[in-house]
C-alpha cells in the first residue's frame, strides 16, 4: 500500500462514514462504473457544489475497487452486496486515489504543489513494482507506462477536488495551463488507464481553449441526467433518515420533516429530481437543530463576491429572489470559471455552480432558508445595493410601525426608496410589489416565520407571519395590491378567512393567542403612491 496507490485512506474514510447513524447507501453507482472500467480508457468528471457528497463517493469507489484493503466487511451489507457478479470485482483493481486539496507544508508555488504529487506517485510505483527498474527522474506517465508494458497492469484513477488548486492565490495563468498539461499527460490516451473518475466544483475542459482534457465526459447537476441520484439526498432518502432520527430522539425532537424541507431542499437535477443539501441534513439530525451548517463557516461577503462587479443589473432580480421569486437566467456552467464575472448570466451561472442558487426550467432562485438567511444578511449590510439595502435597513422600523398600526409611517417608509431611486420595478405585477414589501419586512424574519402564498382559509395569501417562539405575540396577514386600495386587500383577507391559520383545530386551544392583524398595502401606479391599512382581525386571547 502506498500514499496514493492502493492506499488505505479511502477504505478508512468510507468505513467511518458507513458507521454513522445517518449514512445513506449510494453504492449502486458501482454498477454504472464497472462496465466502464472493463472497457478501459474511460474518463468521467462529476461536478457538484461543495459538500454535496463528492468526497464520500470518491472514498467509496476507492474502497470498493482498490486492492489496499479487504472491503467485504463494508459492502457485503450494502445495496451493492446483493449483486454477486459485481461483488466478484471488489478489491481487484489498482486504484490511484489523490485528494488534490492537500498542500505541502508552507506551499507558496505550483512547483511545490505538483512536485509533491509526482514524487509520491513515483515512490509508490517503485515500492509496488521494484523489478520494473523505475527511476526518480522518470516522468510519472512514463513510469506508469513502464509498469503496464512489463506487467500488463492497468489503473483506476480516483481524483478528488481536481479544481482545488485553481483557487490558490499563488497560482498564475501559466500554472493553470501547466496543471492541465499534467493531467492530460497522465491520463489522455494512456493504455494503463482503465478509468479516471474526477470530482470538483467547476467544469473541467472549459478551463482550456485547447484539447488537453477533451477526453473527459462532464456530468453536472444542471446539464446532465446521469449520476443525478448519487449526489445530494432525495425526498425518500430524507424520509428514511427522519425515521432513524425519531428512533434516536424518542423524547426531545427539535427537527421536523417540514423544517428539513424548508431549510435544505430546493436544488434541482437535470433529471428533474429535487435534492437536499446532504451535509446540512445530516448535521441537523445529528445535533437535533435546524441551523445554517453549509454556509455557517463563511460570511455574507462570500455571496457578495459574485455580484459585486455588476450590482446595477443584479439587484432587481436579487430583490425578487429574496421575496421567493424565480428569475430568468441563461445558465452556462463554463462561465463559472471566469475570474472576472461581469454579465448577469455569468454571475448567476457561477452562483448555480457553487450552489448558492438553484436552476430549473430556465430560471434561478434561492433554494432554501439556509441560503435565504445569508442573502438577507448581505442585503442588510451591503450599502452598494442601493434601494435594496435601504429598504432592508428600514425593516425594523417598518415592523414596529405595523404593530402600532401607524399606517402613515408605513407608507412613508415604502415611499422612501421608491422616490429617492426609482428601481426597474414598475409594479406592473403584484409579485414586484411583494418583492419590495418582503425587503421592507426583512428584519421581521428574526422573530417571525414568514411564509409566501401560504394556504389560509379558502384561498392563498401573499404573506403570513407566524411568531417563532412567543405564541402570544401578534400574528400578521399581509396582502399586496396594485391599483387597488389597502382596504380592498384587507377585505380579501377577511372574505377568504385567512385568519383561520391561527385558530387551531376544532376543540383544541388556539396555537397562537396574540392579536391577528390584517395588513393591506396598495400601490396606485398613476399617482405613484403607496397606501397602507392595518385592522385587528382578532383580539388577544387570554
């Protein structure tokens, strides 16, 4: 066993993963990879956002095929263990497993980075094949070729986080090209390659205008259907995990299936399957708390990085997305490789590739609450967003005025940004007015669970504000109208009995005991004026 060749690392890491209480069995991918290995000279690159299970899958593939360890104790009890013919191929192949996200100590150059990889590969081959008379001076691809010619040995290459090095500050454009040539020399048209399986975030061949890596077939979440079910958790998988969670938390449960869906669902594959962020689901169930796990380690400016070069074109769509709308976009995944994102489509493309937005049917949206919280944080802090930021900054005052029934101040706050900097919104649709209203109540999310278009009574309402913790707090129902009065909006709230959402089931105590306020917001396009109305629909219940 070497550092890279038939290493024990993937076996050890996958064994650890398989023992965890919320492990999900994705071993069926082996059925799809085995024929490719048997054919030889196949090359796959599977790209997904970070923390979507790429490394777990790479470890599993290395553990199953590699000769480094006897893996029957793992796979015998998994789905693939039922396939005897496939199990006969377990631990039968030479696997070269490289995690490209590892750096040498005090690494300051591409030379240091790649030399370490090459030296380890040569050392592994010399130890495994001492009679092949390999030299430290050999090029890595020459050494592999020598082994193949003398021994007839082929290799499965499992290469994780292939694009990691592109994000290092010390890497130059020349270094990037040298790295592409390294991968090409190692893998392209080589008889010793049975399969090269690479993972990463960014699309691979698009880094080069040449043909260095054109032998790879790329499989992304947005464009290709194949392998869709192996990355991210599907709805049935999350349901199964929740059953385990219930068994492990018989008394105290702070997580619900609805909460998991709200927080972590919302991604779409090209095959039409909805998937959850797997790392966040596992963390929420493990720690018995819905929270931001995927982006919790990064500040809001991680999102701002992508939009900073073209705020003028982005902010109106941003306001709509924060309000829960999907906006049109031409997603071209290769655009994410640009170091200088400029156009709106380039920016949205990058945000889809990195997992900050989801994409479906030509439109992008913020996928879930985990990401929505980060976007909300950004718009409240980043002044360069103009009216979007100013409305968000007024949101604390807007909630206070609403609870006090101060309709004059509410209208003044809405007029503030609209008059000082006219956005592209002409309020031609109520969705655009709702987007502005959503921004102006942004800080209310700290104390309210705000639902859009939630079912209430006999119809659907624009916004319902559910108190998060204080069941005696005021409950809010908000309806927006363009070219209608706020009084008409409140009449709709009453006619359709939206307030029943807070009444509780027949014979039960009301779930919420505070006042229920109906809020109407109207915008007159001809006069360019907002008007607001607040009416108490139900008094506080003792």
